[in-house]
C-alpha cells in the first residue's frame, strides 16, 4: 500500500488542510492486482476523535498493515477539535466534509470510486459522531461505523460537557438548549433521512462497557433500530482508548463489503 | 541543516499540534561547526498568515537554503486561522504561543538557547501581527519582524473585516467594538510594555506599497516609534504576496544579530 | 496546489520508495479551474543531484509557489546516490525510472496525462544527467532540461571521479573504461535515439560559468546539436549551487509548453 | 509522545538521511512528567528489515501507543537495503550507524542519554542482524533484541541468497566465501567482544517456528550462550511477518530496564 500525507486547499474553510491516505498499489506484497485494475476503488474515510488529527489512525493502530491484501483506499482527514460541524465561529467543517472533501478526493484520486455503495466512513469518539452524521446527512456513504462514538441525544449527557469549557461547546454547537432537533443532532438527521425512505446506510456500532458513553450508545442503537436502520451492534469490556479501537477496526473491515483478506496469525 | 516535521501535544489547546523546524547541524555543506558547538542556539520563530500553516515558510520561500551557513534554529508553529489569539471559543492560541510553546521547545530541543537575547520572531500578514503581539506581551523575544503585518488599530480598518464572515471575527476577537485597548490590540500591548521601561524588543517592518495594509503599517511604525521602539522600517512597490516575503525575509536575517552568512550570487 | 509526500513500493528496487508531488487543484488562489478540468494534466519530473533526495526541490527552491497559477503536476522521485542507473550492485534505478515509475504514477494519479507530449523532465547536476538519460533512452518525455548537468563523455572528466571513492564509481557504472558507448553514456543514447529519426525530445541546458562542469556542458550542447537535437542553451556567471537552480528553473517553466503564468513582481 | 520525521545530513554517506523519532513529552495523556524531568532519556533504536525504511515501525506496529506512558525515546533510522554494513560500493552504513548517528542524535536531541546503559537497539529480520551487529561491534548498546533476525553464520544458509540477485549480495558483503570471520559475521564480532571480557550487552531473541530463519536463530542462541552472552530466547508458531513483530516488540519493552507501563486491556 502507498502511504500519503498531503495538504490541500479548502475553499470552504479558507485554509490549507492536511490529510493522510492509504492507496492500494501493485507490489510484491499485495495480491496480483495490476495497476490497471486499481480503478473504481472502494474507499473508507477514517475520522479521529478529540485531541487528534489526520495522523491518529496511522500512529495508534495498524490499519495499513491490516489492509495490505485488500483493495480499499483509506482517506484520513481532520476536523481539528471542531466535531465535523459548521461552527458558530465561521469554520464550516460539516460543509467541508459533506461537500468539498468528496469532490476534492475525486479530483486528487480519480481512481477512487464515486459510487455511494463503495463509500464507507468510520470514526472513534467524536469521529463516531462524525461518521453517523455524514451517513445521515449526506448521500455519500453506504456504510458507517462508530467506535465509542459520542452518540448523544443532548449535550447534558453525563460527563459530556465536562470535557471542555462552556465557551468551547458554544463555539461548536451554539445554544446548547437547541441542540436536540438541530442539524447537529444525529437522531434528528437519522429521522429525516429515514422518512425519505431511500436506501438507508448500514451501521456498525461498538462501545466498551466501561466507557462513559456506554449508555448513550445503548440508547442510540435502540433508537436507530426503531427508525429502521440495520445496525450491527457489539460491546465488550473496554474503555475509551485506542487499544480497543485498534482491535475493533478489524471487525469493521470484516463487516464492510470489501472482501477483506485477514492476515494469517499462527499465535 | 536538518529539517523536521513533528506533532507535539498541546495541553493548552487540548490537541496534537504540528510544527516544522530547521536545526543547524554539522555537515559538509555548513561551516566548521562541531556537533559540540551546536548549543545555546539562537532561534527564529516564523509565523504564517491566514490560510496557511506550519509548512508555509518551507513551501513558499527558500528559508532553509538561505540559512545553511548560519547558526540559527528555526521553529515554524501554526495557529491555524486563529490569529495567535485566545479565541472566544475556548482555543487559547495566545497562551499556546506565549506560555506552552517556549517550554515545549526547550524540552524537545534543549540545544536551543533559553535566553531572551537569542529569541527572535517574524511573521507575515496575520503572522506579522502575531510576531509583534508576542514581542509586546511576553518577555521571550529580543527582536520581532513584521512583513505586510496586519497591524491594525481597530477592526474597522478598510478591507479588514471583508476578508471573512462576521461570525469568524467575533470568534477570534469577541466584541469588535472593544478591540482597541484589549489584549488583542498590539498598540495597547506596546504601550503597556513601554511603560514598564525595560529593554524593549527591536522591531523590523516591511510592507508593500500596493498592499491594503500599507497605511496601517505607516501609522503603526510612527506610533511605535513614538512609544520609544527602535524600528527598522522599509517599503517597496509590492503586494500582499509570498514573492515579496521570500525576498524580504533575507533582509530580516541580515538585520538579526546572528552573523548571517549570505550566499554568494554571481548573477 | 496540493503538496504530497508518499511512499510507494517499488518492485524493481524491492523496497519502499519515497516521492514528493505537487498537484494542481481548485482553490481561491488558482485560476478558475474546476475540479473536472483537472484531467490529462501535463507533468514535470524534477530530479535531484548527489547528496539530495525527493525533498530537495521543495526545500531549496520555490517551485510550488512559482507554479501556483499553472496547470502542471510535478513528480519528485529519488535515486538516492545512484545516478538514475542500473547499478552493478543490483539496484536498478534506471529501470525504476524508465519502466516502473511511469506506470506507478499513472496508477496513483490517473489525472496525470499518459501522453508523451505532456511529459517533461528536468534535473540538476546528477539529475541533469538523469533528465537527458531518460529523455534519450525512453519514449516518455517530450522536453528535458539539464541545469549544471553532469553531461560527461567519460568519467575521466576533470574533477569528476574526485567527488567520490573509486568503489562508489565502480558500483554505479561498473568498469569505467567501458563507460563511453555504454547504456550510461548519454551521448551514445542520444545517437541511438537520433538514428531512429523519430520526433526527438526538445532540450534545455544551463550551466554556470564558474562550474567545473562548464566545459562538459559546452561540449555536450554542441555534440547534441550536431545529432539534430533542438537545444535551448544558456549560461551565466554562476557556480554549482541551488541558488542558481532556483532561479533558472523558472526559465525552464517559461520554455515548457505549459502556458506558464508567471507571478507579478513589482520590485 | 511527540512524533517526528526529519532529514539530517550524513557526512559518512554523503547524503541526506531520513529518520523518524518518538520523544516523550509532558501531556495530559502521559504520566506526571514535567518538561524538566525529560532529560538523560533512555533510547531505543528500532531497525527495519529488507524492503523497509525509517517509517516501517510506525506504519506496521503500534509502537508509539505502547510507549505512551513510558519514559523512552525511540530513534528509527534507515539503512535502505544495505544491511547496516560498509558496502563494497562505497556506502558505509555500518560507520553511519556505529559512528556518525550516535553523535548526530546527541547533537539534535541532547535530552537523550549518552550513557551506554541507557542505549538499546532492536530490529526485525535484516534489522535483527543489524541490532546484534551494533551491540557486538560498538560500545553504545547495553541491550539488543532480534526479532526473526537474519542471524546467519554464512550466506549459504538455505533460502538466504535466493532472496536477491548475486550482484546485490556481492555489493553488500563482497566475496561471500570470506563472509565467515569477516567484520560482517556477527558471531566473529560476538567472539571478539566476549574475549575482551568487558560487560557484554544483554540479548533478546524471538523467531517464529515457521520462519526459514528458525534454525539459524536456534543455532545463534546456542552459540551466543556459549560465548557467555545472557540471552532471553523465545519462540512461537509464527512466520516472517510484521504481525508477529508488532506483538513481540511489547515483550522486548517489558524486558528492557525502562519501567515499561503496559496499557490496561479489559478484553
């Protein structure tokens, strides 16, 4: 696999944006792909959580090695600390992810498929929220996975607001009392999408049993099921840590329709 | 010179922060420095403008080549779009630059001097504002240079607010009517520092005559002189573009007390 | 422009190979390209000299800034210290550049044109040798530029062998007495190509008058002209240094059929 | 932890050399280190195998995450395909690793300890050979670990020469019939060191039972024990793959005198 780091210019944000990517390539260590066959590639967007950036998945998991025999491109963008959201301070990260990024990726890497059924998104923590948000509010993604996702119904969820200063939360979501039902409420987005009765994105969910977001995820899964979403739900003992995400992302890869080729493990 | 890109963790911002750096090293292409002599190094912080990041100086100028025979470390951090300012949305970039970054640099690169007289800062546009702000509001910098700096007295300066949305400006500076005299007003900071009668930082200023910030800089220079600052001021025909900054940074290098060794140019 | 660093896997070399690239993109700072128009892009391969690698052009020149209004992709690969040559120690860098790299680039960046008339190559010093070698020995390049190129007729050229140990030179070129006429002799390659009477690549040549390679280039230009090559030759006072190459690469950009949009310079 | 990529200039090799590094830093996710305490740091050099480079450990394992609560610096250099050896073609990688690199690291990162007892080296495959070689032939390392190391007594070891062309092997090791007893024979180096009766480096060894190097390692361990080396030897079912090395490096971390703080794993 080729590993890339790049900076592109985001017109939506008005600044250079970093991104990392993994691209399948012909090599002695991959299956017998010819370069010519590396077209119309399925793609997985991997989203980071709070405090992270576009390099998190590379630095904290083994994602590249896991994928070395599977024909899948990976795009790792960054929202900085901004929740994949159109903030109240003028930085429109939701528009960046929902509108500009797919066009930019199609332009920079034309070998990546433009078809919805080949577009997948997964994220951890804040990025789990982001993954579901993009899946519910756009038509780009056929599969979305949340690991320890911040799938909250409102911002009063125990432990949530404590993570940062009030000014920070207002900056991201505006008036917090209006969060439920807003464009940042993933359940409102899920409902709206479900009402339109089109093909809904398939969902994957994992959360650790020691995670403060465990209850949120339990409730989220049940609510999304009721809305008609097909959701593959798992839980284990576990905390809000990359160790678990590094292991669980392999379950996501097995769940995706990508003919995942797992590595052989004799011990 | 060694060129580095890195991510460190900022506790002030609560996230991974990228940085680039240039470090003098013993090599066949540098003067006869032994590795042992590369201690207590003078350092120049280079600040980017709006839309840029920590790679701007490397991508758009020849800074590394210019410095190859001069014993100077260069630190290139990033404020993203946040004006080296403690924003109203909880991201305290001023604290990051004024408090955490110097300690972090001292920890990661102990060969860099901790003495004020060996600390310099320069920036372009928003980064010119940042360079003066850091020089006025901290005790870290002995020399500060602004190239086409956004040295505005208030945010109503013609053309200024038009660059971005109102929500963006409120996010950075809060209530704009209170900007003059605030902790974000570099003239207020300059006055406060001058009143304390200590050794003032030496200043360098350049602006192009076709720049919308030309008048702002004219006025800034005159005001800072009156406050007792020693300011080396230059202007030429020129616009708000990296071409000029790439050429003018060499004037800054000649101005700094670093025994700058200019490259030979036969044509 | 988007700036990329990547590692791909080279089957010819049997190892991960780094590469840097610049890709035109839609942005507020570029002309009115839509992402859709960024197809069939012309491409310039930039080759480094001895002691350098894939980052040299980015670190020592302003190439990215110069190109920001011109629709041209740039690929910056590396040969390490191996002269773009099939070495005697089993690392076949010529094959890498002549055979694998074009296919790899076409696979990773399908938006780059596959047409010879849109493929250009330029290099400095060892890379000038490499640029002409690739232009003479492959059918990929329509234009080739050498800046201070090591365009030697044999390895006894004054000052040449002194640059490294004999074991190094034998490693690269084998028995040096057989260099003239070999697959590493660019004049032999130029002759062979000219004899086939197809469309020859257009050539650009610059060398500084204080360069130890000045005489070699004088002679090379005259010999290549006699073989029927259209060669645009320039010289100035100058040494074997990146300062000159940084300035002269702009002349190369003006010479290429890329509708180069030079930046405005008021002073 | 801070993650760094850099290029330094190697005078021994005559070229820019890339390196990656992990440096402990004060952060909300690390123990209560103050920046001041991050001095005299123990360091682990991690060496890659054939086809890899300085990014292998970062791309294929979780080394950075594993170390996030342990005060240990990591240096990841590269030998390209050259076996940490003074090659016959003039590139002296052994000298680079044995002489220049320790001085360079001390210069760039003075916070890293200069004491032998705080210097450790580990590698995989070709890098396992390199780790032992550096431990036997220099006085820099107190602990050395080989994972699936190419610990061969002579190059006729079954399967060894088949990995590459004869010209490649001659380039690295010269006349292969003279390999035993030469400066590239780790057992000769081990003997010479043991004869001097100083404190010998402690050794760690792991190899997979399905690895073609399994017999070599069995024999190596027994031979090194006889020479008086303290060697911690392990084996499991396993092949010559990064999956195993990613898991086994944690055993190495537990074995090193670094007070390794393992992450909590509830499932």
